[in-house]
């Protein structure tokens, strides 16, 4: 046990020395799992462009149960041996839902992520996966980002809170980023909220492409009788490309291109007439 603890401590120390900030500061002490690239990989302000794919780290996961839902709604329990795990292969493309949950006296906790995996066409819409009740209390993206798209800093996104499969109204919902910032709202009669993702990456250089990503979590608590429920929806967000892309400049370039194209077209037309 001491050897295992030493190995974990050494791994974390190595990651910190490499400039990696773990999700422990995001939901300190809470049940969660966290994506990591193999070889010590990115998190929170680190580029994810490394080969080998993602492994996951389970945090504060004693006595928890983990399950994964495929795009068609089928689910499988995931066995986690130790603090690190891989997701089982499904061979199908599209979003999968992965949740870890545990019950203790008077408290049920859960943490969920929607993870895009590649493979053969699943033949199912992400909306079908979102419609499935996967935990007693859950926060559901409405909608999920499309393929090749991620949550970005400075954006606002809609979510739905559900309790026992039904919309939960008038409950406080909090979004918190790995950088310690966030936003909050109260769900409406349909359980809907819109939450803002802060533009809070440090040392962003304007007009210079930056592919760093970090985690955020959307958290809800609800008391029902003698039982308290707490759930988190985790996801990655990236730096908004507006920092190195200019909409006005793009419009100007397109406009110049159209003018030049029109001028060249007229010149060619005039030359054709003269040649005729």
C-alpha cells in the first residue's frame, strides 16, 4: 500500500513539475474522474496534442460504481482497479456517457462526462443518449457540442437539470472552472439554465493561436426527504479562437476577394470581346 501511495505521489509530483494542474482544485474532495493523456499528459492549460489517447484518473472514488452508456442506450459497468482506468472499446462513433456514483448515509453523489469516441457510424443521435435517465439527479447538456467542436471560453451554454427523469425547477446551478472562476443561475420551470464559461485562461497572447484546454464542472444539489443528492457534469473547454481570429478582418478579406474577383472577371470579359 505504501509503495502504491509512493508511486501515485511521484506521478503527481512529476506532473506538477511539468506544469500540469490537476482537477483536484476544481472539485476538491468530491467524487470525480479526470481525463489524462498517456505519458503524463495535459490538463488545465496544457496542450492535448500528444499521441496515445486518453486514460482517466478516478478521484475520491472509494465505494463508487462506474457505468458507461453507448449511443444506442446500452450500458456496461466499468471495473476500476486502482486510481487509473481506460474506457472499454465499443467500436462505434459518437458521444458516450460515463458516470461514477456512490451512496452513503443520507447522500447520493454522482459525476458524469459525455465523451466522444470514434468508430463505425452508430446510427443514433446524441439526443437519444441525452434523453436517457442515467442518475437520480443529473445535469444534461442541451445540446452537446457537435463533432469537431468544444465548449469555448467566453461562451454561454444551455443545460437542463433533471430529478428522477423529470425537469427540476427553482434549483441553484453553479459552473466552476479549473481556474477558479464561474457563473451560476436558477433553473426555470422546465429545469433549464444558461451558464457562462469565463474567458479565464492565463497569459493568452492576442493574435497567437493557443490550443490549451481546461476542465469545468456544473454542479447541482437537491434535498428530497432524508436524502441529499449532489451531481456534477464535467467537460473540457478551450480558449476561444476570437483571440487570434478577427471577424472584421475576415469580412474585409472576403470583401477584397470579391472586388478583385469581380475586377478580374470584367477584364477577362473585355479581353474576350476584343479577341472576338
